[in-house]
C-alpha cells in the first residue's frame, strides 16, 4: 500500500478549516504539504506486511559450529522508537523496545533487530501489537520460536489529553515459545532488562 500524500494534503487542509483557521494564511500555507511528507516518513512501516519486513531485514548468519547451551540468548535492549496510537493518532514516545531470542542454527544481524522494531513502530499501532509484530518477524527471520519483546512507553493520549497523567508509563511483555513457559528464562530476561 502506498501512502497517498495528495489525499493527506487535502484532508489536513480540511482539518485546518474545521479548526476554524485559514489554511491560506502565511503560517499554514505549506502545512498540508509538510504534514503529508511527515506522515510518509513516520508511517513508512504501513507500506509493508510483517512477512515483507521479515524478508527485508531477515539477513542471518549460520552458526552451526558454535556450541550453544539451551538457554543462550541474544538480547538487544532499549531500542528507541516512537509510534502513533491508532485510537487518537496520538504519539507514543520515549518508547524503549527490548528484544530477546534463543538462536537455533542462525543469528540475525543486531542492526536488523533495531530496524525491525523501528519499521513496526512506524504504523498506526497499539503497543501490544508492536510487541506481537516484532516477535512474529524475529521468529520468522531467525527460525526460532523462542522470542520475547519488552516495551516501555509514554502515551500522549494519557499524558497530554483525557486523564492527563504525565509520567505514567505503559509496559508490555510479549513472550513466545520457551519464554512463555519457562519462568527461569523469563526471570533471567527481566533481570537483564533492569
């Protein structure tokens, strides 16, 4: 799906009018175009399915000669991303994503984990879905069913409007495979994430 910048410009112009402002005044004249270009950038992930992202960022390295213990894990902590809540189009900010997986015969490049997290967040999202999408893509790319995604974020729909509770954070945990059932593995991950 391609983002329709012309439609965005038209609708932003309409929103400015609906807000009671003049979209032709000096400060707003270029706003519809600016917003359309910004949306094209911040919602880039909407152009791709999870399977396409797994293909795009799924470069792995085979590690058959590496002797691994069953609990060895790869853990990338505090990947900073942002997203927009699909309910209010409100910013989810100060978002930190941590991703862990237990390799089978191959590992994924560390930068690919960050790219996956970033691209998944660049959609209209729910924080819970971000974790599920990342877990799915990491699992598909690595061939490992044992994946965990921890996310902590501020939501402007809670901090700047409505209940107006700045400082409140939302924390989600997505566990797949052994991370779902092995309490010791979960505890190990949570200790590493402190």
